[in-house]
C-alpha cells in the first residue's frame, strides 16, 4: 500500500509552540508534541536570552541559558491586568513595566522591539 499526495502543496512549519519550542504546521490549532492550544497565543517572539508569549491574560517569559542555545525551564508569568507603567526604552531597545511593585526589564532585538511595541500599542 502506498500513500500518494496529489497536491503539490508543501507543508510549512512556521508556527512555533511557545511552551516547548517545536515548529508546527501553519494550520495547527494544537502543538503536535505537547498539545498546547496554539490559538490562545496572541504574540510570540524569540529573543536572545528569552522567548516571550502574550496570551489573552498573560505575558509569559521562557528563559534561555547563558549560551542562548536552549531554554532553562524557568518560566515567569505576568497577569496582564496587574502590569503597570509599561514603557519602551530608547536608544537601548527594551520593554519595562512594574509588576507587583517590582520593575521588570527585557532588552529586545530591534525587530522584536518594534513588533512588541506595535502590538502593545494596538492592544493595550
């Protein structure tokens, strides 16, 4: 028995799972490895020392190791309703905010800075 695909459509794997980091087909609603609901992710960016995910209710940081080669397993969750005083730094591109009385600072690559700033300005 052989399986043939009559279409010439190529499947692309551009949808990255924020939870486990695996690339999924663009049409996926859930991660093929960890089954995370990919539809709840509103924005996901991969940066040098961390990855950031924004959902309807949270900003989630997935910390990477010093060598930036893999995640450490450390995850920080920030409830969006508790985030205060969001600001974007310049000339050093970063996002800063106050969460439960503590200042949080995340330096960002240029493209991620612009993407996150645009998203936050449109959404919040």
